[in-house]
């Protein structure tokens, strides 16, 4: 009879709760905007740049888009992804 193991690999493979992902948006905003400084990127490219899974990056990108931090470019790339770019914002 084998005993179940819970190593780091198994914990990382388990998807995080959506609420936990959304809570990370404030932290990830800076990292995503920094990645976009070099030019527009698609969600898979942003995910690679920040070292997070694409399904989590989608949540953060949609939040940043909703609040005017980034905007999509209206033409898709060859793979069918919209590139996103940072939006200039006036400091209050």
C-alpha cells in the first residue's frame, strides 16, 4: 500500500483559486507594465515575460484593460492573439 505524497510539483500542478489570482493583480500590474515597456505583447508573450501561466495572465490583463492601464491593438497576430500595449496615464 503506497502513501500519497504532496511534493512541490503536485502543489504547483493544482490550479489556484480565481480569488487568489485576482488578489495578485495589484502585485502583477507593475510586472506586466514593465514587460510592455519594450512594446506590445500577446497574452502568451506576457505570461512568458512574467513567468506565470497564461490562464492567470488573462485575469490580470482583463483587469488592467478594464481600468485603463492597457489596451489591445485591434489587429490579431498570426496566431490569432491580440497584442496589448500600456496606456499613458496622467498622474493625479
